[in-house]
């Protein structure tokens, strides 16, 4: 199950990086995209920090 979560985070991060490149800087959804990118980065960091303690 952890591998599915990891795949989801990696794909979502790639999508949001692409969206940030393509979107108009004045688009109203820009803050939401930036917030989601930060949430995914935090989730990935938590996934890896938990894994390192459990080994």
C-alpha cells in the first residue's frame, strides 16, 4: 500500500510541476496549486522519514 501512496505522490508532484510551468502567473488557481504542491512535498517527506525510523 505504501508503494501506491508513493506512486500517487510522485505522479501528482510531476503534474503540478507541469501545471506551474504552463499556467498564467495571474490565474486565480495558482495559490491552490502552490498549496497542493507544498502538501505533497510534506507528505513525501513524512513518508520517507517514517520509513527511515522503521528500518
